C-alpha cells in the first residue's frame, strides 16, 4: 500500500468504454500499481517497473 498522496490511476486509450475486461495502473518511481477497472475499491497489486515493462513487451509480442 502506498502512503502519501492518492495514486493517479489510468487505463489505456485502447480500452474503450464497452465495459470489457480492463486494468488500470498507477505509476510511482519504484512501483507500478495495478487494479481491475470495474472494481476500483477492490484488491490491487504492485510490481517493480522492470517487471511491468517486461509484461508489456510480452503482451505486445503475443
């Protein structure tokens, strides 16, 4: 959990507004936070920026 200012959550512009399965992310200098866009008060998880970058690279290739 992050202390200090509220996290600034965003989702991809590719997500659209059709109500599909989307995630939102909030970036901090040493952490990338991830949550379900449909359950904003639900659970979140955090990963290191390098792990997030590797995930995105794999998602683009896949």
